[in-house]
């Protein structure tokens, strides 16, 4: 969501102050819902509610999800209770679920009685699904048919279901106990003879996900099979909802943001940068900075015990350590990304290590040449300068191997490789790199 657009704010405030319901209605109905939310976000909560009140609740439900989540929470907290029930009923099930998960549970229990019983059942069912699962992504607004009706009857039924369905591109075929037995596309129904049975048109090999399946697997299946939606079933193969491609895009974007923050040694903020509390950000960044600071202290301890007697070698310590750390972080990032996207699995560890060993050798050779040319400038002799290229090759190979092993190791024990790997790569390369450097220097020069 872009920052609040100030262009219409003065005009909107004038219309609100003058009670110009017609003008407010034109703004809220003629613009795209996302544009309405963007233009009105700078208003105070009572002013936003006055704008929304100028249009039917169905239109309100289209506009409301486009406000940032923190703004939605603020608006609900400031609203008269009587209007919340109708708005919740009109909202799409997945948008409603996202909002209710952000509200205080006590507040949720206070407003749920305002919602119709059928909607309340759906709300409680969705809220019972754990965060990060298929159930937390799904919507209960889908189209379904029995198998024993004709294509003509099916299209007639879909006309009544369509207004309450988020997607009707796929229609799911259920038996009498709501078990998922197949699916048929709207295209196939339209092109079929009106007398054709749905059971003859449907596909029985249905790709599905379980309600408790991790959201990452839902993303992978949707991407792999290029679906617009995927059905979600319970333990008994009863259809409980669908996950649509737009909900997955939101999940992918959030997951990518979280992974980027983890790779930078920051616990995921869970909200936008500008909305995150300063104290919360201090804690999430400070924990890993403290860990890295402690490992830097170990590096300093190793340096203090270093047997180096040649002053020119000191100047190359940052270059050697940074080169090893950078190569290790590259490897870690590539392996983490491959694990996240399913490009590789833990069982591929031999292939990964062989590949990174070869890459470490090639990269080390590539960097050793300019390293040697630079060392000749400072070293007392060409023979002494070989310390630098040998060390660079050694630390780059060590960095690439450490960077590829740690994500696999952390994933195998159930830890998050994105959060854990890069900080530990830096720590290990710093400490071991100094040991390698001093060892090679002593061996060559003494």
C-alpha cells in the first residue's frame, strides 16, 4: 500500500464536515476500492467511518481490506460495535480471517455474537487453523457441485453460487458427506452438452493440500501445477476451503520479506518497517548483533595470540576475512533459497558439497591472482607474498563449504536456516580464517 495520498484529503474533509453524503458516495463508488483506501488513509478513524457509511456494506467490504492491517485494527477498535457485525459478514472470508487474527482475542469474542450463526461457524473454524498453515490461507467461499447432475443443471446452480464464491474457475465435486471426489472447470461445463453428467466431465485426480499443511508447500504446489486455486481438505478428505493464487502471492511476498530479514540476521518484523515499534526492532536486531559481537571478541582473542611478526601481514587481515565471509554468505544464501523453493533437499547434500567445493576452488583461484599482485607491493619478497594467495584460496574454500553445510545442518535439526546460517558463517570464517592465515604465514615465512 502506498503512503496516504494527500490530494483528496482536504476535499474529503470538507464533504464530511458539510455532511455531503452524495459527494462521499461518488468518491467511494466510482474509484477503485484500493484507490479509495489510498486517498482516505490520512483521515481520522471517525472520518473514514463516515466515508464508508455513505455506501452499502458490500462496497465497504471491498474497500476495507485495502487499508494497511494496522489501520484496519485501529478502525475496528474505534468503531461502534453495531456496524462491525454487518461488515464482518460482508467481507471475504480470508480477508476477515487475516483481520481477526490481528485483533485482541477478547475483543474478537465480544464482536462475534454480532455475526450471523453460519458466518460465525466459518470464522471460528478458520481461526482454529494454526498460523502458517494452508487453513490460515484458505477461504470458505468456493463453488461445489454433486456428481450426478447434468452440465445444464450445474450451470444453473453456479449462477446462484457465484456471488458468494471467491473463484468459480474450478468447481469442486463433492459426495453427500462433502468428500472431495473430483473437480471440473467452468470452461468444460460451458462447452459440454447440457445433458452431459458432471461425473463424466470431472477430473478425479485432484491435487489437494491438507488443512494443517505448511503454507510453503501450498505455494510450491500452486506454482508447480500453475493453478488459480487449490482445494484444502481435512483428515477425512472433506473439502473445507480453497487457497487462491492472490492469497498465495501475499504469502510469498511476506515469506520473501521474512527470509530477507533473517538472512541479514534480523528476526522477522512481522509488519512494515515504518510501523514496527522501535523497541521491538531493537530487540530483534540486537539479539543477533550481540551474538556477532561475542564472536568478534573471540576473533580478537585469536588475533591477540597470533604469532605474526611481519607487520605487512596485518594489513591483509580485513581482506582475507572479508573474502572468506563473503563467499560463505553467498553459498549460504544460495542453499537457503534452494531449500526454500524446493530446488534441493537435505538428501542432496553430497551434490551440494561437491558443487561448492569446485566453486570454492574456482573462486579462490580467481581471487588469489589479484591478491598476489597486491601482496607483491607490500611483501618484502615475491616468495613471501605467496602467503596471501594461498590463504585466500584456503579461506574461500572453507567459507563456501561452511556456507553450504550450515543451512543443511540447521534444517536437519528443525532450526530456521535463513535466520541462523549467515551469522554463524561470519563467526566461523572470522575465527577459522585467522587461524588459517597465521598457520600459513608461519609455515611459509619461518
